[in-house]
């Protein structure tokens, strides 16, 4: 996996009391390039009291799919969009302890934007809008990266005639293997740039051409 693919993640830990069949939020772990942050709760908090309505709906749907005591469930192409926050590469891990407590970890391998927007207002997280420079940089990154990925794909789909270019071909093929993850991450960036441009920072026009991907 590329360094870009490992740059951020957002994980939610839930526990269920088998007797009451009620899930509560144990913790939220945010891992970004610049920091690691863990939000834990001193008392049992209901899902709907912690997260915004979009995430509540997503989590509720995922929990309804649990049909084993221990299981792994993933939707790698799933993208969750909420105001100021884009999450992608979904994976859910379910385990059950000998005491009958079920533990559920819902992890998004990528997030773009302000993680504070995942929470309800009652927790007091501030969420300042990105400045115009950051939105412009994102749009520029999209404009540059998309054609580069297309060139890599084209080069690796055809054989290089010169035998002296074997090393280059090997490196290009490795880049080709990474393009799926890059394309997915670029799709998250694209959606976040559009969100930002449609808000108060409307003067910045992001690259709106859809990136070829499975999403």
C-alpha cells in the first residue's frame, strides 16, 4: 500500500451488551499524517447522541448486517459524504468476548476534511472552514494527478520495446498496481473540493471531471 493510502483513517469502536442488545460508543480513533487522536467517553453514549445523522444511518445499516459472533465485513468502494467530511474504504470487524460482550470496530481507511464534523454539536468540537488556499491546492492536485494516472495506465498496458527499459517497466507496473488506491483517494479529494467550493469559498472552481474508478 502506498504512503498516500496510509495517510489517514477514522475508526469507531462500539460495544454491545448482549442482554440489552444496545450498542454504545466506546471510542473514536483518528489517525492522520500530522497527528493521532483518540476520543473516549466517560459514560455510555448512544450512537445517535455521538454522531451526525449520516453516520448514524451508515452505522445502523452496518450493525443490521451482523449475523455471526465473529466476522469481518468490508465495502471497499463505499464513500460516505457528510458536510465537510468524506470517508472511504469501509471495513467492519466484529468479535465477541467470553463474557458475552460484542465489540465492533468500524474503520474507514481514508478521510478527507474535518473529522470533527462526524460528531453532534453537543460535544463542542469546532470545525473551521478550509481557507481558500487549501481548496485551490486540492483542485490543482486533482487537475495534475488525473492525467498522470491515465499516462501510467497507458504505458503499462503496452510492452516497452527496448530491453534496456526493463527497470523502468517494472517501476511503472508497480505504479500501475497503486493506481486503484490513488484513484479512490482522488475521488475523495474531488468530492471534498466540490463541497468546499459550493460553500462560502465558491470562488474556487475544482476539477469536476469524474475520475475513472469503481465508485
